[in-house]
């Protein structure tokens, strides 16, 4: 028997990644939500997949919506923080946006489950998920702020400011289609995002800069 | 009482668009699938929303999956046909891809319901939907074939060939987010798609050409 740290015996030792029962619940829920659908998944099934009692699951999450909410926040927390840091930097915006796109596409591609596929659930339009919608809107705004700076620097098309954010999220569809190698996508999407804004500078130099920046801050493995 | 043309009395006169009971069923299903989710929608609810008996619905569609399948095909039929026609044309590929993107984004933006949001349903990965998946893959391949020609003409990045298709589908997310005006999106996305391929020619001339082409063939209202 294995203890989850709350003194409650677990039904079976789990092989799921995660240092805590909470993380194992999130991992199991992510698998079930993306594989069989949110509506078709019950908290009982999630508890069974982790190997805990349903009552134990409720120590960590009050409802199934709370589990979904936690998973969704996990997809935007890190890019939001990085975007906030990058926006405080002076100098050309192209390297900043490039780094943000590489990082964000990287995390969308390398997470164990394709959680972005949950963004289109009808449930997300309910009031329960308004805080998440607002925060994702904030991430979109931060992308747009960097994009507008790149457009100004490159004399690019004024109406293209939303495209980098949309290109980043397009890897969710690509992943869902089971298409080819994902490892190159951060670099392909970052270059494409800048091209949509009219940037036609030195992409090799940007790749070097971004590689240094993201390794230095230990934010992503690329 | 109103007859649906099969001699069966309808429970109530419907206000749904559609010249036939079949089209009204598709419209009601599209609304329910996108608003409350596919798993949560029953054929009984669809029949009620149209104002027909469930038994009458089964004259048109054997299962709920069959209704979903018909809706999905409706999102790719026209762009597939247009892409096939465009691929037979000689000369520069940029105007061809521009026209395809304007047309396809136009139909994704102007349909009554955001049907593309159903592409990410887990149900679509089942064998039932393999024919649809293959046809959508064919549309993606036709985009890629045109994109590779533009890349060759523009000395653009070799690995960008999948981006126009992904950019087109990004309007599904934009629409789901309830973001701003959609009317400009066909033109914004078409220009962005070409820019990702390294094209830096005359966009004003392309817009004129595409406007003429799509009006002449009466394929879309842009």
C-alpha cells in the first residue's frame, strides 16, 4: 500500500507521473478528457484511473469542472509569465515575440496530453470558466502588444496583430491530426509568426538568441 | 399542419432555414452540437428542435454519428472542389492559393454555426469517421501542393507548406472566442498565408484578382 501523504491508503500504486495525488488526478483527467471527451468522463472514472477512492478525489477537487479549470490554467500560466517579462524589455520586439512563440509552442507540443483541444468545449463558455477566459484573453493581448511593436518596426500589415497567437494555437489542431514531427514546430511557427507581421530580418540570428534566452532562464527544453 | 414532403404531418411549423426536413435536421443538430456539445445531444433533442417525431428523423439519418458526418463533409466539400480546380491551372501559384484561402475562410466564417469546432471531438478519431478524416487530409494536401509552388516561386522556407491550411482553420478558434469582426478575416488570413511562404509581391493586385475570380464563379460572397 502506498500513502498519498494525507495518511489515506491508496487502492493501488499508480504508474502515473506526478509527485502528488493532485498531479496524478490531473494527469488521469487530462488523458480521459482528451481521449473520450469531457462530457463522457465522470469523476468516478478519474478516481479509478488513478487508483484512489472517489471520496479521496474530492479532497483535492470539488467538481469535475474544477479539474478542467486547473488543467486549462496549466496551459497558460507559464507563457503568461514569460510574456509579462518580455513586455518589460526595451529594444527590438522581434526577438521577444520569437522567444515567446518558441516557448509557448514548445509547451503545447510537449505536454503529455493535447490539452489545447479542450479550449473549444462548449462548457468553456459558461460563467464557471470566465476567469480562465479572461486570463487567456490577457495572454492574447500580450501577444498582440508584442506583435504591434513588430509591425511598427517592420512596416507590416496593421491588421495582422492577432495572427501570432492564432498560429501558436494551430499546433493543437496539428497535434490532434497526428501529423508528423512536432519537434520542429516551435521554430517553424515562430518564423511564420514574424513573417505574417512583415518581418524579413535575420531568422538564423533570432534562433540563436532565442536558444540562449530560453536555456539561460531554464524555461523550456527546445 | 405542415407537410415535410413525405406525407407525414409535422408537429409544428419550423422557423429553421432549409428547404427540406433533412436540412432543418442538420441545422438543428449543428446548433445543439456546437452550443451544448456532441455527447450531450440526443437524436430526440434534435427531432424536438426541428419539430418532428424522432421516427421521422430516422428516415433521414440512421444515427447521430451520421448527422455529424454530414455536417463535417459540408465544411470541406466546396473548398475541396475549388482546390482541385485551382491545382489544374498553370501560371503563378500565389493568386491560386490566395483565392482558395479567401473562399475557405469565408465559408468557415459565414456558416450559421461554427462547425469547425467539431474537428477536435474525440469521436472523430474512431473508424466511423475515417472517410471524413481522409478527405480532410486530401484538402490539407491540396493546400500543401499550392503552398509548395508558392514557396518555390518566392524562395521561401521549405518547411512552411502546412501553415496556410493551419491559418485557415485558426478562424475556428477566433470565432469560438467571439472575437471582433469576421468579415475581414478572409483577406487578412490570405495575405498572412502567403507571407508565411515568403511571398512579398503585390497584395492589392491579388485582392482584385481573387475578388474577380470568386464573383465570376459565384462561389462565395466576399
